C-alpha cells in the first residue's frame, strides 16, 4: 500500500490493521506528515505541526499494539487535527488572529481533551478565519487556505483547515465548531462528513457554551468515523452547565431506512440555488428512494426574514465578542472581522428578541413536520463554494442574481437557529468546477441516532468516498 493510500484509510480500517500488526501508527502518521509538507504551499491547511512529539506518541502506541496490551484506548494511535480555536494546554492557540500569535493556552478544550484521552494524537492545528467569523478560510496571520479539489476555491469555513486536511489525506480525524455552519460548510465544500450535534450534546467553554447557536463537533471522511468521534466528544462536563445528562452513545446502526419517510426542500423556501447543487441533491434523494424510503418535497414557508434574524443574533453575541478588540488592537484585525465587529455596534436588544421570535416561527412549521417524517434533507450550501479569497464586502451572485455575500450561499444557519436539531452533512457529488457539494440530513429535536442511521445507509449505498484513487483530489505540487 502506497503512502497516499495509507493517508485515506478510515479510522475503523486503520484500527483493525493496528490490531493485526499489518500497519503501525508510526507508518500511518509519517505518511500523513509527509502529505502535510507536500501540500503546505498549495492547500495551506495547518497553522502548526507537532511532528516530533506526535511521532513519539505514535511509537508508544505502536509498542502497546505490538505487546497486545489489554485495555487499548478506542482511538489509540490515530491522528487528530485540532482547529486553531481549540485551546490545548501549553500550545499556542491563535484563533486565526495576529492578536493571539503568541498566546499559550493554560487549559485544553473539553472535546479535544476527551479525544486525546481516548488515544488520539494531535499532530497539528488547522487554519481558521480570524475568530472563526466567516465561511471561508484566510487571515492575516496564516494567509489563504485553499480547496484541495480546486485551488481557486475556498474549502469553506470556519473549520476550513480541518475540511481541507481531511480531503487531502493529512489526518484521520479533525475537530470543528459550528456557530452558523462552520462544520458543515467545509464538510460540503471539501466532500467530507461533518456533524453539528444538538445544542448541549457536546461540552463547550464560556461564554459560548451558553450560546445556543454554538456546537463543537467532529469531522471525518466516513460517517462511522464521525460517529466514533462524536461518541467520545459528547456527554456532560462539570464546567459546562449547558452540557446534557446522561451521556448519549449512538450505535453503528446499519439496519437501513426501508419504510422511512423523508421530507426535503431544495431551497428552504427562499434560497437561490446553483444548478450543480440542485442536480446533485436530486441525485442524492434518488439514493434514499432506492433504499426504500418515501421521499416527499415540502414547503417550510420560511423567508429571508430568517437571514436577517440569524445576522442580528450573531451580531448581538458573536459580533459583540469580536468588538472587544476594537481598541488599540483593532489595527491587527483582518478586515472582515473588523467590519463584523463594527457592524455589531448597531445591533439592539430588540433585534436579538426579534431573532428569537423568528426562530420560534421557523420551528412552528419544522417541529410539527418532523412528527410525520424520520429526517429532513436539503443542500448544505446553495453554491459549491466561493472563491478562496472571497471578499464579503464586494457582493456575490448565484445564477446571475445578487445574494447576501455572507449568508446567501450557506444553507446551514437555519439549523443553528433550530439548534436542538442534529445535522449531518455528507457529500452529494461534485460541481463542474470539481468542488464537492453536500446535503444536510436533519433530525428531529435531539434525535441523533436518526441522522446517523440515515447517513450510514446513504454512504453504504454509494460505496463511501475517497475509497478509490480517482475519488481523491489531485493537488498540484506548487501554485
């Protein structure tokens, strides 16, 4: 098996090979580290790489496997790329900002600590836009991160480095966080799997653990690997009052979806939709039909009022947080985050209240709908991806029609508004540009097991992703 083939092994396959001694954690990690170096000047997915300490941890894992030690950890020896907003004790965490270029964290984010405690090896940190505030990934500190499928496009954001790293074969697992789509946007644009758990399922840190739009979650190349991560990341934490009890363990359920009822909407009643996205979504729905599900188009009755509500909500909490840097540090900010911070200054308590009214109105149609259907399906993005250096201040069009350059192409934020609904983003195909497209599988309130069961059935029907050399991005050696 070539190094590149090793890079695309699933976690489940790698663990099997570790146990039967046909593969060493060191061998796999070395291949992934080489892949990072090969793509540093093109994809640029990592802010920090911890090669030597990661290799030392891999050697220890190798020794444990060779000794057939009892009590092996569930993720023993597998590489984890941690988003550069997840604090790791003793490591610089920049949040994608020059302001934090020398900041050394004094504690570790709970979900990352859980993955490390389960045996995952953090071999590096993935790039993010400044303060995770955009759906693309570039910053003054780390430059532009590009989509490995087509370097002219973004891998999405804000967990863009994580998505690009997975699609490029640089890691087995990656962490993300989702406050408006920041897991699902790069999952779709990079052709990987990302999960937005229901609010409170995975612990977070103040103040955003109390922000119901906020969801830390897993990213991987397969649904089962994503579920493996999620089962470890979730559960109550003593420092997070919003984290849910008891801990939920979702089994790998491959019993299929025959007889299920699936609702879908192509445009959520108000999005302008790219034709490649439309075609690939309809093709994905045919897969669900072939699995024995009844698939029905529905009209949610949502409007662009939802877009304004999400913007107002994000300005009053998230924007207000970024605005704390509008002091002598403002000159260090990347322009998009400075603009976001400044625009948040006009948001009012009434705007915040109105955003909650709108979320309630949206759920008044979606909630009753989900009493009749097992899951709901829609595109993840209205456009496969924007350009790698997209400027949200300069406008955006879809099908020649102007849309909001921040929100008009991301179909994810409505489900941050309906935050208790779990959402799994899985690939649906590729656009003419080569950039992947994705669909969201949305469950009823706190019905995590439903979205994973549907995702597993869909993935199995397609034979998975990245399983053949022709199903992987070909990345130029330089740009």
